[in-house]
């Protein structure tokens, strides 16, 4: 398993709207599954950068760090998510490797249509 996971998404939304989607509880509830993680804001540079601590609610000792870089591109935004600082033996790596692509798809859909996706569908 990799020690760092990096994903890029282009969103048809302003950087401000992307940034708010991470911190606004009402917006977040529409695209992020409940109880997906617990963490704290470590760094905040609106609307360009947000860094969070990250832990599995079922295992709070399994901590990591996720960084969101938000870059304006004409009428779009490029979002880069870098998840790393995994502890040795972490089970979080496997979880987020499969989870981030679905979560970011839900976020993109929410920002572009107003409604997130059911990321647990099979």
C-alpha cells in the first residue's frame, strides 16, 4: 500500500464554494457520508488550502493527515487531495484508497447539481 494518496478533480465551482463545502455542516451532510472520519482543522488558508487531522471513528489511534489544495482555473477549480502521514500498520490506507474517489465524485456532483451521490451503492 502507498504511504501517500493523491487525487485531482476539476470541479465546475468557485474555489470559495469548494472550500465552504468542506467546512459548512449543511453542505457537508449532502455529499460526505456520516461518521466517515473525525478530525480537526490544522491549517486554513481560505479559499486555497485546508489541512485536517484524520482518524477512523472506530480507531481514534489510527491517525493521518489530509491536505486539500484548491486552485482557480478560469471558471473551474482544480482540487488536489493529498492523504498521508499514515502510521505503520494503519488500516486507514486501504479505506481511503477506495473511499476518496467515491467521496470526491459525490462532492463534484453536489457542487455542480446541488445533490450528492449515494457512495455506498453496489
